[in-house]
């Protein structure tokens, strides 16, 4: 049976962030994820997780100045110390929240450096993060993001991520397989899942092309869920979508998936 985690950065935004944990639990979710926890006290979040019997499935490491358009720094030479500080901050939160995987955003392609320089920087930084997290049994995830939603991002396809894994060469580094991004960039979702089996540890879902509930658009998610069940997928399915209306009003798909 699939395990669904509500993305609290996108869902239940009708209420303040700290109140979304209760909303998610009441709606039937067993886990949560979100972009960043750092504006909240880790102990406060941990209290919400415990109170509502929720698992923290995933969150992102610090990604630079988000408001000014930064989307990570792992691939940007000269920011290694800032990245390393972010790893330590993420570790503090992961330990407090019992979270066993964190996502390191790559950042955007920087014209001041060659692609080879950025790739080398990215590999080195992910290796550092993986080594730090491995001591605590935590996975580091890398996620390709489509060029329509995030122009200029360094990591854009599953094939690129797959090619980087042996270069990174760390047992606790996995792909974060977002089927929304994958459908936009590559399609052929089931064959991609089969090819990457054992190389990803977290899946995210949203309708394509509008990134709403996974019961509309061009992807047959109920069929995908069935295939994942039959294949024995035991990880989380992160619901990283923008509800078309009030969050609870669009959760008929979840009731059907859990029935």
C-alpha cells in the first residue's frame, strides 16, 4: 500500500505552517514533507509530528537566498563553506525530527564557471553531505527539476542524475524521483521507474501540466500507484502539488488510493 506524505509548503496553505500538520493528519496523511523547516524551531515541529503521529519524510537543505531566486548552491564553486554550514544545519533538524532523508538542491548554472567545474563542485559537495549524514543513517537525495518551472537549474533529467551517482559513489545518495518533473522532461514514466529501480528512495507526484491534484492531467496516477505496489516500492509518495482549490476539497484521490 502506498504511503503518501503531504507537502506542507504547497498544501493546506489556508492556515499558517505550524497548523498544517494537524490538517494533514486529519485528512489521512501519515507523513509530511516541505521545502524548508528553518523558520520554525525544530522542537516545535517535532512536537507537532509526535502529537499527530506523523513521519517527517523529507525536507531540503538550506538553498541560499530563495527570495532572490537562488535554488541551492551545491554546484556553485566558491560557496563550499556555505554549503557545508547548510549541511550541519540540516543535520540538526533531521536529527530533531527523526527525518531519514534530506534533499540537496543543486543550484543554477553559473556562467562564471564551466560545466565541468560546476559538475566537479557538485560531486564534491554531495560527497561531503553524504559522509556527514551517513554517520547518522540519513540519506542525501538529488532531484532533477524541469526547465519550465526552474529555468537554468543545474540538474534537469533523470539520465543526468543517474550518470552522476557512480561519480558521487556514496551508498546513501539516491535520486528523488519527481514524476511531475520527469514527465515534462522525459516521459516514459514506468520504464524510467524500472530503469532507476534501486537508485531512488523517494517519489513525488503532481498532475501534468498544471501541478494540481494527481487525479487529472496527462498522467494516470492510479495506474502508476498500482504498478509501484506490485513492484514492492516501500518509500514515500510526496504530494508536491498546488491544490486547485481548498486542499481538503481535492482529496478524493487520496481516499480512493487508500481504499
